[in-house]
């Protein structure tokens, strides 16, 4: 047991901040953590919990005791899907491409212990948000079922115990799926022995899965709330029935939280069986696959081409050269490609899903009609919405908030290159501005053309979006200069272990919320007309661009000069 605990400590150390990093900026970390909790975790948790509560309340009123947990099961299935999709990259990284393997393999430790420790480390390193979402879903269900239980007996001690166990063990099945598939594929396939190739295939597969999901939901051609609840009651949703068979622990957990002791026992046995299967496969497949891994070396053609590389060199300005370097690193590093660039392609899928699913109730029809007639309130709301979305999506791709962290052990090169640090910061900022800004501009123009909204309003929203992207970018870079995570094992851990992504998002949410609240309040109190409020919003965004640029130029550069590896 002591060996197993030591293995867990070793395998999780790479995603934790180093001792030196923990000592820096303690006050800043505490303040930002409070902001994250109140502006990210709590609002998201409340939304998920309320959604499950509303579904459960409707099922309690209209359904039977057998169907009352269907709403909870649906939400848990959604969480399980994303846990499995994003877990593949983490499992591959921790199981097969972590640097601790070169020290662990020569030791007299069984593969079952190594895989058991790495499986535990993977579940611990999974985003804390997953546990929060599961907890919120369970609380929402218990509130909807326990406070008003016309069917059955409501919440009991079994429900509470099941909820506690469920929060702690829910990731076991999806992560076990990832582990089993990874071990089987890595054992039988020589093609996937290269880390970059695996990451690219994983990113491509994720996009394909999301597109298939969009296609399946598009066939519904709309979303009728009453029909949906009726289908839940009658267990008549094909997708949910399929998911019940794939993630078979979800209906057991849902039933256990509804008060079934037998379901609780089965849920515990199922999770224990999953772990047993993973460990059994590890004893047969793991060592051979790990030992046969190559170093991810380039092909003979790539090595030959590198000899003549000097013939391809062209002279550029410092800013353009560093801009090109940053783009190439992002494009050629699978972890950055999927997490920093790929996310810009994924979020429009969810917006499209919302548009498709609301057709039956026509939630957008009336609002779009008001925009077409330039209704003042709707115009202001759209301006604030564009501003908020631009800020949030720029911070979500973490291009800015991981700009310095991505340098890793090569950070010292930044300080001693014959190029000033502000030029290097500007090149990193330019990458974020171009990637985030171009995507947002394309989507804004497309939406305005499709919905037939005024070209003048479209031009304003494009300009506002660009300013929001610029100030968000420089703020994110400044935050990363304060205490970058420069010691990381691989690129995945550089992003997952970088808390600045959350700090940046939390601070930007505060700024966005304050600005939107002030503008909306001024409109409601009829102090200023909408056109003037829009001008003030544009001016405030421009002032923040200058303020955060100056902050990077002055304090940000000083922060970088003080960093010692």
C-alpha cells in the first residue's frame, strides 16, 4: 500500500505547481481563487443544478417513481460523454508519455500497481469542474425529488450515501473506457507509438464525435419541452437508451440516489469491476506497449530536409518572425492545436445546436425581429452580448493566459535573445488577437447576414469584438507574467496545470459583468440614449486595451526579468 501511495504521489506531481511557484503571489492566488469560485464555479453549478431540478420537478409531477431520475441520468450522461472525450488525451499522456516511466520501469514494481497509480492520478487530474457538475446535478435532483415527493418516499439515507459515493467515483467508468481502449490500441498498433500522432488522432476523433452528435440532434429539427419530458417519462429517447447501455453505471447511480439500496450495491460492484478489468489488462498488455515506444523521432525524409533547412531561411522583422514561430509551435504541437486552436472551432457547434433545438419554441424569433427594427433595448443587449462572448471565448482558448507558460524550460532564451521582451510579448499577443479575432469576426458577420440585421450594427459589433479581444489578450498575458508555470512534463500538463487560465477568466468576468451592469443600469434609468451608451462601451474597451498594454510594457516586462529558473 505504501508503494502504491508513493506511485500516486509521483504520477500526480507533474500537474501540481512546483514549490517555488507555490511561494509566489500567494495573495494574488487567494484573491483570484475567490473570484473563480463566485463567478465561475457557483454560477455554472447553479445552472446545472437548476436544470436538473426543473426536469425532476416536471417528472415528479407527471411521471412515475420509475422515471423520476431520468432527468438526472440525462445530465450525468452528458458529463460522462465529455469526461470520456477529453480523457483520452490525458490517459495517453499519463500512461504512456510521462517522463516518470524511465524511472519506474526498471524498478521491481508490477504493471498493475503502476497502472493503478496512473489511473488514480488521471482521475485526480481530471478537471475539478466535473466533480462540481456531478455534485450540482445530484443536489438539483434531491431538491426536486425530496422537497416535493408525491411519488415514492423522497430522499432517504441511501440517497445521501449514494450521492457522496457518486461524486467521488463517477469518473471511474469513462476513464476506465479510455484506459482500456488506449492499452489495447497501444499494444496492437505500431502506427500509434508516436505521441504527436496519437494526439492528432485524438483531436480529430473528438471533432468527428461532436459533428456526429450535431447531425443526430439536427434530425430532430427542433426541441419541444413538453414532448421531451413526455419522452423521458416513457423512456422513449433513443439517444438516452443507447447511453444507458454504454455508461451503464449512470442509471444505477440515478436509481441509487432515488433511494434504491440494491442499485447502490450494483453501482459499487460495477465500478470495482471496471477497475479490475483495467488492472487485469494492464498485467497482460501494459509493459510490452510501453517498452516498445519509440522516441517520437521524425521520419527519414524529415531528417534529410533538416540538413538543407538553412536554404529555406528568409529574413523577417523581429515581430513577424516571432509571430510566425508562435503560430508554428501552436500548429505543430497537438496539445496546443486541440486546446488552444481547436476550441475556436468547437464552440460554434454548440451555438448551432441551440439554434436548432429552439426552433420548435421559436425562442429567437421575436428577439431577432426587434433587432431588425432597431429596438433600443434589443440593440444594447446584443452589443453587451457580443462584448461578453468575445471576452469569454478569448479567455477560453487560453492563448494569452498560457503565453509565457508555454515557453517552459526554454524561458531563459526569451531573456537573453537579442530581441526586447515587449516585442516577444507583442508577438504572442498578436497570435491570440489574430486567431480569436478572425474567428469571432467570421461568426459575427455570418450571423448578422443570416438573420438580416443592420450592416451598421454589424460593423459596430465587429469593432467592439476586436477591442474586447485585444484587452482580454493583454490582460491574460500580464497575469501569466506574474507567476508562469515553467516546469511541466508535457504540453498537456502545461495547460491543465496552469491556474492562470481560471484566474484570467475570473478577472475578465468581473470586468465584463461590471461594464454590462453599468451600461444596462444607465439604460434602465434613462440617463443616456442607446447610441451614446454604445459609444461609451467602445471607448471603455479602447481605454482598457491601452491600460493593459501599458501594464504589460511596464510591469509585465519587469515580472519576466525577475523570474529565475
